[in-house]
């Protein structure tokens, strides 16, 4: 079910869509994945970046109290401040390391301030570990999703066991992201290859998770998401078709321009539109799925 706000925004876009036969260029896009101070980029530069890409609403994902998500990203307070300043352009998630004493207190503080989810969880723990079960417990209690960065031997380890968490928490929605999530669309994936090239053999871990578990979602952002589509466009068309109800567009790019070869977000936006099976599916991935999942 769409919220009243989401319904009104879609209704406002309806006349233009009707005139163009459902032209996806007129969809007010939600970007699931952005950061404040990403690689030193200022708030003003990020706002301009999003405007150039044509984004109507961006989700700000904070770092925890350490590490800066390996991207010099700022934390919870930075995201809250920007969302409060521009409430029509930004919403925010809550985040903290999953394996420190302060985890629950910090995350719940920002959920109570209006965070729409938890993440980006990008820390060196097993994906089905006790710390991640704590994160899932918090998400279950507050009815919010968890966005996870899977990267072999680095963050959210052992993706092959992640189904255990999905089974244990069927009412919690998990959003997969990053290199190891997207390389595993391929049944023949080599786990230590983060940006594989060439044809994809269907039936990889990610494909199965999205097919078998209704609480598994996919964040299409970053170079990893873009690579997953462009490495085998025939496979990508089928993948987007069968998982169109649980894939969400995100940019996760740190450039300042919002266009060109350095901006993976604008390239992914073009790729989703081009490879999507139809305009209805494109609207789901660019907006409607995010509105539904985050209750926007």
C-alpha cells in the first residue's frame, strides 16, 4: 500500500505519464543510497549531484561511530540535519557498528527520530552472526528494513549462510548491496572476484535469495550493481523482469557532476530504463518499490 504522500506524488505525475504513453522519464525517482560527506563531497555538491540526475527523494545512509563506511562518510547526526533542512528531498537511516555495547541504544535513538531503516551495515562480521541478529531484532521491533553491504572477506561475510538470517526473521526486510551481493547473480561466481566480467549463469546465490525469500530485496547501486547489469545484458533483462517487485534503484556514487563516465548513478539509471522489461517495471524499480518498502 502506498502512503497518502506517495499516492499524491504519483497522481501528480500521472497526466505527464499518460501523455507520453508511460514515459519513465517523468517518474519522480527515489535514490535508495547516498551519503553525506562522501569522499569529502559537501552537502551542496551532493544536492547538485542529485538534482542533475533528476532525483526527487534521496535516502541518506550514515556511517557508524567508526570507519566512515570506508568512504569518509559522516554519521547519523549529519544525515538527520540534512533531512531536517530539506525534508522534501531527503530521508535517513540509522546506523551503528553491530558488535559494540552501544549498538541498540544508538540505533534506536535515531529510529525514534524518524529513521526509515538501518544501514548501511558495512562491518566485518558474519552475515548470520549474533551481532547481525541483534540488528535484525531491532529492525523487527521497529518494523524497518536493514541495508547490508556484502563484500567477500571484508564486510558481512559468508553470504552463502545469509539465508539463515532470512529464515529466522521472516518479517524483517533485508536489502542486499555491493560487490559480493551482485557478483553472486552468477551460479559460477568466484567469491574472490568482486567485479566479474562475461556471461552470467543464472541461479547464483543472489538470484536464489530474491526468488526464495520474500523478505530479500536488492539495492541496484554502485559500480557493483552497474557491472551486474552490463556484464551480460541478456541475463540482466531476465533478472530485472523476474525480480522487478523487489529491486530498488540507488546511486551510491561520490562524484560531483551527476553525469558522465565518473557517475555510476546516472549510468545505472540509464541501464535500468534501457534493460527493464516495460515501463511499469521501471516505475517499480525507480520509485514504487522504495515508497512501499520505506513507507514514504
